[in-house]
C-alpha cells in the first residue's frame, strides 16, 4: 500500500523544517524581547472547553477524539490555543503576577476545506497580554506584531495593521437604527462583506431593520479607512468632536510606540468571534492577494467564562502558512536557512579513518557543529565538493601527516589552507570561522 499525508496537512522534510525553525526562532526572539514568556498545553482538550468559548462556531470545525475505553468522554484536537490559555489563567489567576504576558507556538487543527493560505493543520504564534486595562496593552500587542513583521524583512509599504473598535462601531451602528440585540448580526455581516454579492449584502442589511438610506451609510461605514494618527474621518462619521474614548487613547499609544505608519483604521474589521469586546485588528499584506496574516483583539470577558476572575485581555494569532506565502512572494525567504556546519572532516586514506572520527568527536565536544564524510578517497576534490554542499566554513583534511601530529585545515570561504597542530585544531577552526 502507498500512503500519503492526510489532506490539508504537511510533511516537513529537512529543508521545510529548517524554514519552520527559522520562523519559530524569529517569533521566539520577538516574544522574549517584548517581555513574553512561553507556555503550552495539551494537543487535545475536553470538547466542552471550545463550547464555552465559541458555542457551535468553533466546535463545528474540530476533529473529535474518542477515548477507547469510554464513549462518554468527548475530546477535540485543539483548533486554537486561546481556550487552553483561558483555562490555564483561570486555574492560577490568584497566584499569577499581573500583567500576564504569555506566548505560545502550538500546532492547531481545523476540519475545514483546504485552500491557499488555509490548511487543516498549521503552526501558530500566539501573543496574549492579560490583566492590563488600558490602551497601552492593545498598543503593545500591536507593536509586537509589527516588530515581527520588521524582523522578517517586511515594511509598512508591504503589510498594514488594520484596526477597528467594536464599541466605536456599535455607536455608529446604533445611530443607524440597529438595536443592541442585532449588533452581533451586524458585526457578522460586516465580517462577511467581501464574501457575498452586493445585492445579498444590501438585503441582509435591510433585514437588520435599516431603511435604504441607512443601508448606504452602513456600506460606507464598512469601507471607512483612515491613517493612524488622524481620526478626523471617524469623528465625522460619528458626528463627534471629542477624543473618541478608547479609540482615541489607542491612537495616542500607537504614536508613543512610533508605529503610526504601520497602522490604519478600518471600521470594516470586526473579527468573526463574538467574544471580542473592544479593539480588533488584522494584519494584511497591501496587495490584497493573501488572506489576513494575523488577527486579534481585546477579549475582556473570556477568563471569567472559564471560572476565573474578571480580567482584561488582548492578544493575536499568526499562522505560519500565510506569512510564509507573503515572504515568498516578496522574495524575503532566505535561500538556505538550514544550520551551517562550522567544519567538515574527511579522511583521504583508509589508515586514518579512526583519527578522523576522533577529531570529529573532539570538535563536537568543543561545541562546534562538525560533520564528516562517511567515505574515503584520495580524490580530495570530490571530498571538498561534498564539504561545499553542506556549506561548511572549514574542512579538516586527515591524511598521513597526522602521524607527525599535524592536520591540514582549509578555509572554504577564503580558500586558504594551513597545516595545524592537532592540539591547536579547535582554536584554529574557531578563529577561522570568526573572520
């Protein structure tokens, strides 16, 4: 029988694993320098955990797991990490120092149709800041996303953070005659505006109780955008002259973090999940070819839903699939991110193979990345070609001269070759690689 990976999943061969590790290293470095600590949780949880957070919305996308000895236990492979995070915080909320700043790098699975930018299993970077009420938390989380974009070589001309605020949008919708009990439906319609035909959008807006004039204003609101640092268009839409409350405070913090040029306000961004309570945002590449690179917002009621105290929270998730597509499209994926050996060791005659093995072990014990050839030939050119293929910085050529206590070392970048005492080999290789 011939087997293949399940649809919507990936195999990671060495070159794909090298890219995955490279991306994870960037995410990890950015998280740590912004003050976040890494956490993780089970690959599967009680299905009820996801029902608490999102009702049927997320539950319908879960892969179910049945305990082999009990039909009563209902589990699901995690479709996202936020419910696990909320459970973990709720369990120890009274002992955790506030604010809580955590990051995670889980793999998640969702039972949905595979398509460009979306698979059934993907890797995700999550950032969450819990226990800080002010707009400083929202801005710092957004700054962390921007920091990662910059670390990957992207700029504000290539990706934009599109920001909205649910309470601000609710105020606008209320002025259009949408009642409080219809707000979630209005948010869902806004979230789907680019996925449905204009006539269907107009009909759905009318079903919310709006007259034709309000439907036109509703559509206009969907498309209202303005550069961060300039909230005047939003004030005009609201008919307000004040500081816009939380949105105005966020704008001041974005200015303080010096990321206004990365950000814009887009009232059509609402995020699909009902648990968002304030700021919501998505990171998009500017050409519009790919789906959102990242998305998140403020979810102040979630920890309480899991039995913990009322704690404010804001966070985002960034999957590896879309960001990898964006970086490839922009030519920002390094040609080779696999680990580069410090040294490559080979023997040129059978009688010195044991010596080559001993030298390889010595180099590795000294902390150097040392690889070796598993074949012996007097054709040094072939062995040097093998060393070049690994991108090694230096080659140790083990020949009969080892009987005199010396070894030939070739710097594969400069082409220079020297005879080095065995006792000095480690320091010579280290010094040569530092050049």
